[in-house]
């Protein structure tokens, strides 16, 4: 199923099922006013029984519960998820990013060409060894999430803004010390993630050793959507991933190039730590999927379109107030 959250005319967020090529949406609670249909979080916490009930409703929805998607405002699928973790799963993205960093740092030296050769010979500005030993992640601001077609507001302390083409999964069944071979059972579904980054702020704070702060944390900085595709309907390792800015294709990657799989992430993160239903865990940027790698950053008014095959297109504009 393709699940979405939309704004009801009463001003409340409602959970729904998208139908007919996403042209219609079924209001689950209007169709069957049960607690598990009260919100997307309730639906996730309801487990397989709630999903089966949602399928029953979607197969024969009452007309009063069906709306045209064009007239409904889609929100982020799960407003204020219990937790957001963003990981670094794609080697190509890191390789490209460190290449840019190495070149730019060498350009600051009196003899850039000689400095670049020295950096390369010494193995400077390259992927750290720990990345090959275990998944790396940080926790994002779960209260700064927006959805499709909402504007990203440029933070006033930044000048260099960037998009990041990612996707991720929502935890369905919670657990602790989850073995890798059972990890897929804990995935509820998948959504696209645009990890908006203030690159100049990030460059200042990262040498401090604690990870991104204001480089990532600002209102509207986490974009998740446009829907959740349930785990039974998507192979997460067979998806084309495309980034467009103002209609121009900037990059094209593939989820199959992932180094750390979602099963790896669940097994690692859940070590001595409980994962809860509704938590969102993102893949990190696919190779080529950011302006950083191409040194082409965002401008005021740019429209970002991030597409993941099988999920859809997540579209947002960034504006500088």
C-alpha cells in the first residue's frame, strides 16, 4: 500500500491510503472510526492487524471517505516521528565529497598541484577507516519535519545551502538486539528523505568532533515524503534515484549501490538500545545526490525534486526570507 497523511478540512491530520496512481486518497478514520486509524503513528503501532484492516478499507472504501488527492494537502507521512537517524550508507557519495574537500583544501596552498599530490600520497581527506567497520549516523531534529510541496526556509546564518537525495524506512515492530537476519521484519515502509544542509555552517562545526549541529538543525530542515510505501511492495535495493533542480537533472544513482544495508543499520543501532514503532532511519546520500559533490549549490527560489523509483517524487522549494 501507499500510505499518506493529509490535512482534513477540520484542520486535523488524517491517515489515508493512496489509490489509482495517487489520484485519490481514502480517509481511513472516516471509513472506519477505529483507534488504529486515528493517525499514521497509531496505524504503525497497530501492527499487521491494522495494516490488514487498512487494506480491507482500501479495497472497498465508502464514497464519503474518498477524496481527490489534488484537492487534499498532503503532509509529511508521519509528523514528528519518535526519532530520526540519518546514516552514511553510500561509499560513492563519501568518495566524491572527500575529493571535493581535498581539491578545495589544496587550492588554498601556495602550490595547489603539489599540495594535492601530497594529500593523496598521505591519504588525507579520505573516508575514515571506521566507516568500513560499522554504520555511522547522527540523530536529526524530529520536530523540524515537513512534507511534499512545503517551502524550505533558508536559515539566516547560512549562505551555502544544499539538498541531499536519500530515502529511508520507518520502524514498524520495535525491538532490541535485533539480529540482521530478522531485521527486515521490523520495517514498516519506505519514504524519500531530503536532508537539507547548510554547508558553510557544517564546515565550521564538524571539526569540533560531535557531528552536525546548525549545519542540519533548523526549521523545515528535514523533508520526508511524499508517502510511505509499505515494506511488502518495494525492493529497497532496486530503485533508481534521481535529483532535479528547477527541472534540470543533476544526478542519477541507484539504491543497489548501497554499502551498509538497512538490515545492517537495524542490527547495529538496536545493540543494547530499543527501537520503537515510527522511528525513521535514513540511508544517507546516494552517490552524486548532492550539490556538494558537484559544487553546485542552491539559490533562492530553487525547486528541488527528489525521485526514488517505486516511491515517487518529493518536491519542495527553498526560499530565503
